[in-house]
C-alpha cells in the first residue's frame, strides 16, 4: 500500500483541483495535497 502526495506545485497552481484530478485519472490513484507544514514533518 502506498500514498501519493503533492506539495506546493499543486497547492499554488491556478488550476490545482483540475490538475490533481487529471493526474489521478492518468495514474488511477488518489493524490493527497499536503501543507508546507506537513511536508516539513515528512523529512
């Protein structure tokens, strides 16, 4: 089992929701967009 996350590239783009849906459909897996704070805790 794995989780795919996106950070600032998805959060800050003008069409982030559309881009997220497009990529999810292409890879057939959900993407969770995480905050910068959450991203800093991952490393």
